[in-house]
């Protein structure tokens, strides 16, 4: 286990504390919103930190290539679910449920697709695309905007929705190409 992997695990451990801060938030306990914001911010910074350390020290591992995106997905999914379901968030900045459903559905589809590719090809190289990075960035900024009670957060979440859809389609198309290539290779091996 190396430092980037421990940082990813730390990010996963932060999730229940973030959820608890939102669940117990009330306008009378406004400090909990700032605790949630601090926890989320630490998670975001640690996401960049583990990637930086892994690249610069050349300590990328298979475990890390699984843990890092899993930590991101768990953090973002739990954040979107919690903020959409929380009844204590002011209505003008409450995250619509359909956005949470979209974000989580995309992640489930991509996870199942990755599993399918791994089962069929026996190999899966996880590398985020620029669209995927933009998606993660705007999803994170959406959460921060809601926690800061930014009045125009709907503009940010509209951008996040756009990138969520576009990057989801992009990943599905790339996965389909990988599966088609695997099927062609398999058919060629059978014919030989």
C-alpha cells in the first residue's frame, strides 16, 4: 500500500462525516454546512494530491487505479443523493432529484460496462477522458455551490448535467469499440 492509495482510502472515510453534517444541518446549526464544505473541500484537494503523488513519484498501482475513481464515485454519488434528499436545505438551492438520478445512473452504467469489458477481454485500463475530468470538476463545483448557498448554482449544475450526459455517451462509445475489437479478435482466433 502506498501513500496515494492511503489518501484515496482517507477520502472514502470522509464520506460518512460529510453525510452526517448534511443530515444534521438546520438553519440554527449553520456551522454544519461549513463543516460539510470543509470535509468536501479536503476530499477534493486529496483527490488531486493522490494523483499528483502517484504521477510524480511513479507509484501508480492497479489498486490505485481502482481506488481513486471509486473514491470519487462514492463521494460524488453520496453527496448528490444526500443533497437531493435533505429536507433541511433551502428550496432555492436544493438539488433536484433528477440530477442525482442522472449522475448515479451514469456511474452505474459506466461501472457495469467496465466490469463487462474486464470479464470479456480480461483487461481493463481505466483512464479518465477530458470530458470525464470536466464532468467530475463541475459535479464537485455543484456540490460546493450548494453548500455555499450560491444563488445561481443552477447554472453550474446545468453545466454539470451537460458534461455528465456527454461524457457518459463518450465512455459508452469507447467501451463499445473495445468490446467490438475483442469480439473481432475472438472471431479471428476461432477461424484460425
